[in-house]
């Protein structure tokens, strides 16, 4: 491996740490200010199903959480699955994040019960899961199939989150996030292969 290749790998890793670390830091800073300064009032910027003003939540909801425990539960899979997406190309993370956020948010806005507010990054996390599981199917390379199997064995039990099993959990966000991830896997595979 040449010196330039090593330098390129180091620069790519720095970019990945900056993107993932910066996004997670922003989530924690927003949650700190929401709880300490705004006393939870920022949560009203989440997705409000069927309400025109609630559409803004599609952009804001992934950065808002009910409490620090909710945020901590999303942080580890966000970073882990997000980095696994970056393994092929760092730009894939941005595309998958955007598609998952939009599809998850629109699904919640259209199908979740009215007069509810939906917040949290779990729709995006489920998008990452859907992307990584379906990437092996669409790409059909040994590496992507192995990665899909690995993710399925470590995070496969998350799939139950797409079902309405717990009150207060936005299963619609999980389901449509997962669908968004599958759509991203198909689109990115078509674009590159």
C-alpha cells in the first residue's frame, strides 16, 4: 500500500468520524437544551400526523428525543449501523439517511394516529438496518452478502420493532424507515452497479 493510499484511508476515516460524531453530538446538544432550557417543548417540532405544520417534523424529529435514555438507546445502533454503511462509500451514509428520514417521516405523517407527536432517530436507524440487510440482496457481491448476514445476526431482532407491540413506540416510524432503507439499497445499487 502506497503512502498516498494510506493517507487517503486516514482522511476517509477522519471524515467518517467527523460526520457520525458531529451528528450524534448535535443530537445530544439538542436534547440537553430541550430538557434543561426548553423543558421538553422542542418535542412539539416532531412529526404531527395529518397536520400541515407537523410536516416540519420530518426534518426535526430525528434530532429530538423524549429523554436521555431514549437518545442513548438510539445512539449506539445509529453509530454502528451508520459506520457500516460508510464502509463502501461515506456518501452512501448521507443518501441512506436522507431517504430513510423522508420515507419514515412521511409514513408516520400519513399513517400514525392523529393528535400524536413522533420524535427520535429510530426511524433512521431502522432505515440503516433495512439498507444493510437489502444491500446484500440487491448488490449480490460476496462482501455485501456477508455484511447483510452479519448485520442480520447482530441486529436482526430489531425487526420486531416494525410491529405494533408497544404503546408509545412509533412502530410506523420503524416500519417506514426500514422500507426507506430498502429503497435506498435498491437505488444505490442501481446507480453504482
